[in-house]
């Protein structure tokens, strides 16, 4: 037994050395980032890996080096590493430079260094630089002539801030107002400001760290000292608060308005009455109602033309750019990526600024990427460039902020005559939502999810004239929960409008015609009613009955025209989408590649002429691993990210038990529980639909968040468990959802064999846990096991050629070759042929069927499309997100959730019963699950050539 083990180990060592020699020219390293390092590790920029810190050390905030823990000093350092020593009890504190121990005159900081009171600096060395035995706290002289105070590092005294000296002739603000490090005399501004940023979309006010630090100081510096940068910073904070006005006068926009009125004597800028001197221009007027005058009174002085000498199709926009602190950065030509968040080629983005081109660009952006790229917002004052030669003129572009509130109402979402136009926009705000400190992760971020530049043609124009374009912006508030998985949809559009009076007139004609038809139909019903009651007389009762019939028919006309069509197409297309995905999943091609090879030879006795003759043949490879993997795949076909039963029960509990259904009643009250004797009005279909859909989607999203963030991480993740099972079973999985596209799970065992006993299996797993063997990835020294694959037509043709005999067997009997043998033999032969073929392809044994491994481009992942077509070589795309779940219910949770929502809501709209809707939704879910399980099981047996009798 020992000799056999030595031989096996020697053979494994030989193969390892031989493999290393063969691949000696391929150098790979483990990919690690600073964020991957633990608490006691730092990121070594030389080896590009995580390295453990020494004893009594922890990682610095940068993550790129180590520092001594509290109470320890640096004993020695060679530049690359340090040695730490604990300070003695008689000198418990560590000096500021970290190299010495010292006695403190007072208390210690959390870092174990000395702490001095306010107005003092810490002295640890004498004037010659010799360390003191005991530190001293020296008080800075704030009186004349020194006028000094501690600097920001509190290690030396320096001259006080100018506003302190100008206001109080000392370093103390005294009875004046101290804010933002500046001292202000009493002024017209409120002494207490409101630092909250209102995220109305979430109904969530956030106390902003940025506003708490800078709001009052910016307003006071603007009013008292006419600080232009502070005025811009104040205006930016008003923009971050969505230009919203309310009865509160001490928020950002309220302070701006106070200063605007207080500086009326300074006059205006650029001959624009709305633009106060020294202040940024934020509003068109001091109250709503001027939009019609601004947008539809006077056209642009230059027209657009598509031909001739006066050809002009360029829309020239420029923007003045400011940062959050109010600094002017530059003038920028609008185009490219300054107003367009979606990544695209420059040529495609420039098409937006060609007059007459209806442009729409949409995408889904990662919240993590937004936090990384837009650490601080930029602010844009956009203008139309009307320059002609040396005469350079700019026309301000009015802005319609759809999130703007005026006295708690979204004023720009209503009628044009009520709009309150503004100036200055931002794209991504990750600053104002920082609640605890400016360095913390924001609680909420705000994104310009929809930007639209609209042009309205002048009626009857023959010169291509347009009114001033309108910049409409809609912002989305995103509550940060899991930034690495959260996304937000954004769009940018340029469109054109013209007078729709004629179209409205045609709609009115259609309604009139259908209304006339409803009159005739009501007359017919009235006549039928009269005949059925046997009364030939026309009396008041007949007239009343006719009016009742007509009211109902006319209501039906309006309903079918305005609501019925839209609702029908919404439900129809979502149903079509769900059925399409179901059919795709039920027809996916799948095959299990078994990498196991015979481990020895067995004696097999062959009978002939009465004499038994022994013959050595390879021992067969067990099929039970394949059966086990197939059964596991069969089980996960219908798992979901939510519990459908809990979903229904939770929705019904909230609607019927808690009483949320009362919110859909047609009255102004919001009481969830109504007394039995109280009057109960009828339900509003709109409110009932909206309430049911909102509850269903909210509970579904909460379930998805719970299962994704907690259950799959700490309890059970069946998708990743299946990948692990493939590795343990030494079986890879090939999935083809389309003819030449699909997924590949690399399950080849790093131990070479999986047909083994319990002892050897445990030894293999232990070796793998201790990194004593190779990694599971397809490529050497990688862990990536799942891929999206785009295969060549040559590979697909060979795949189909192997399965062709089986397809003929399932076809008409006249096409079946009688000499082809038993169907079971055909399946066995096809299975072994396919297994050898696909295994050889993965091992690069076919030069005409090679493949390459690469990462998908960001834009390829965003649009779900591959830019490269596999002509000569197949392409394996690294896929750490396990997107092979797209062929399962699991990967289509959004479609299933929306389908269930629509089904539940439509049944409820028809039956006016949430309970019946819940029951029928449960029945519908069970039916589709049975269909998916049944047909999916049969497809699995047909495509993998596994006998379906073994699929339990």
C-alpha cells in the first residue's frame, strides 16, 4: 500500500514538473486589490498583493502600509517595514511623530497621543529639537499684537483668520457669529439655518454634513463680505436642494432669496433683471408664472435651415462650469459626456446637437461607478451660442426642474402657466447626502435620470425659427443600500414639438363619432328595455332610462379610448415576454462533460467454446456523478429569488388584515382601519391598481434584497453550490441558449479524479482548502469557472452532427435506419462521442475549433450584446456573476415579479377581490412551475442523453 502511494505521489510530482516546464512562459499572478486586504494586512505596491502586518501593528487608513497600534511606538524602520515597542507605564503616551514615548500634561486621544485644550498647541521638543520628558501645552496669544491661534495641525501658533480680526480685533469671535471658521457681525440672516436636504422622491430629509459646515458661512460671507465664491457656493446648495421654495426661510434657497432681496440696491447683471449683481442667476422672476412669456414670446434670432447658402443645422451650446465650493472652473462646449451620462462614441453623442435629429440615449449605470467617478458634483450654467463672426452672444437656456417644489408642491409637473423656470443644473450629487461626515458614504445620492432638451417650432414659420429651447431635468433619489449591485437608469433626449391643435381636433372628432354611436346604442338598449317590459309609451321613466344607458356607454367610450388600449398592450406585451422567456428556457441545449477517466484495468471473463478466458479491459467510469449533477440541475430550474407563497401571504396580510386596502377608497382619508358603521365609498380603480402594484413590488424587492444580501451569503446559495458540485463531481456543463451563444461551467476537478472513496475525497478537499493543489479556473492559476460563450458555426455544426442520429430516431419511422441498432445503443454511442468531442475542444485538441478567453467590455455588459463575432475562434467571456442562471427562473426574477404583479392586479381589477386575486395568482404560479419542471425535465433528458428515469 505504501509503495503504491509512493508511486502515485512520484507520478503526480513528475506531471507537475512537466506541466510547469511546458508552461514556463506563462506568468500569472493572483489578482488582489487594496480593498481585498484584511484588517491586519496592507497592500504591497511592489508585489501587488496583500501582506500581513507585523506584531502590534494595524493597517493605515490608506491601506498601503502599517502603523503601530495604540500605546506602541516605532522602534526601528528600514523604509519597508517597522518594528513596534510598547511604551512604559511611566510614559504611556506616544509622540506625534510615533517614534517616542512621553508623559502628557492632560488627557490622551483615542490614538494614544497627548491632547491639549482649545487655544493651545502641543510642544514635545525644545527649540534645539531635543525630546522633552513631559509634553507641554502652550497657549497661543490671541491679543494684540500677536493675534495668533493654533493652526489646523495644532503644532504652532499662526495669525488668526482675517474675519476674526476685522470683526472683533482679536482671535475670539466673542458675541459675534462664528461659522465655517469665519466671524460675522450680526446681520439679516437667521442665526440658525436648516441643513437638511429634502429627498422628496423618498420622503426622506437628510441632515447634510456639507450644508451643516458651509451653509451659514457661505450665506454670511456672501451678504456681509460680498465674497463672490461664497455666493456661488450658496447658489450651488440651493441647486442641490432642487431650487425648492417653502415657508422655511433658513434653508439654502430661503437664504439665497433673503440675500437677493437685501441686495436689490446693487442692481442687475448683464441687463437681465432676474440676475442680481454678485449672485448666481437661479430663477426666472421671484414667483412662478413667467414660463409662457419666457418660452413662447420671442423666437431665437437665428433660424435653422437644411439646405442652401444659409444651411445651419448645428445646435451650439456652451456651459459655465463651477464646483461645489463655488469656484469657476471653465467654459465648456456642451457635447460628449458633460450632459450625457451614458457612455457612447463621440460621433453618436454629437448627433444630438444636429437640428432636426430626434435623439434618445438610455442606459443603466452602476451606483458604485457613480460614487467613484463623481466624488464631487459639478454645476452647469447652459447657454445657446448665437455667435456670428466676432459678435459673440449667448442666450441663457431656461431650465425646468421637475423635482422642484414650491410650497410642498411639484410645481413644474403641472400646467405650463404654473411653471417656475430656473437656471443651473447638476448631473450627479454624491455630496449633499453625506450625513455623518464628508468622508463617509452618502446615505442618498441624486442623479439626473432624465435630461431633455426640447425645441418648439414657431407656428407657420418659413425660416426655421424656433422658440428658446427648454432644458427639462428629472432627478432620481437613490437610497444607498448595496452600491455594488444597485443600478440606476438614465436617459438623454433632444426632441422637437409643433402645434398639436390639429391632432387634438381629430381626437375630439373620434370621440364625437364614438359618442354618437353610443347614443344609437343607448337608443337600441332603451327600445329593447321597453319591449321587454311591454310598454309602448315614451314617458319620463323612459327618458331617465335612456340617460342612464347613455351615461354608461359614454363612460365605456372614454375608458376604452384612454385606458383600455394602453392597459391591454401593457399586459399583452409583458405576457408575450414571459412566454418567450419560458419557451427559451424549455428549449435550451445542455450537455454534461464528464472528465473522469478509468483509473485501472479490471479482469473480465469471456466465455467461448466452454473455456473461460480472462481479458483485461479498462474499468468503467461511474455514471452516477452525471446523474447526480443532472438531478441537481433539474432541482434548481424553478428556484426563485423570492418565496412566491410568502409574497402572496404578505401582500394579502397588508391589504386585508392591516387595512392598506382602505387607501384605495375614493375619499381623502388615510385611515387604515374604518369603523364598521362608517360609510365606505367605492374603490378607485386607479388607486386600487397602484396600491396593489406598489405593495407587490415593494415586498418583492425587499425579498430580493433579503435573499441577496443575507440568505445567499450566510445560509444557502444554490447557484454557487451547483458550481461547486460540478467541481467536486469532475463534470463541466455546456449550456446553449441560442444556436451559437450560451454558457459554460468549468467543473474539471483539480485532483484529476472524483470517483473515489470518502477518505480520499476528504484528503482532496483538505488539500484544496490549504492551497496545496491547483485552482479550479479554466485558465491556470485562476478561479473563474463560469463563462458566457460565443461559439463558431463550425463547432455548432459538429455538435448537431453528433446528435443527428438521435433526431432521426425521434422523427418519422420512414427516416429511421433499421440497421442503426437499438435506440439505447445509439444514445450511449452519441453520449460518449459528444463527451470526447467537447472535452477535446476544451483541451484545445481541435485546431479548427479553438477558442480564446477574454473579459467583456463594459458597454457589452450594459447592452447585453457581443461586439465581436466568432468567425475562426470561439470566445469564452469571463463571467463571475454566474449569468448562466438566465436560463433558469432564478435569473429572470424581474420578469416573473412584474408578470405576477400584473396578473394579480388585473384579476383584482376584474373581480374586485384581493383574496381571489391572490388565490388565482398562486394557482397560476403552480401551473407555470409544473410546466417548467415537466417540459424542462424532458428537455434535460433529451439534450444530456441522461435517461429521464434517473431524474428524480
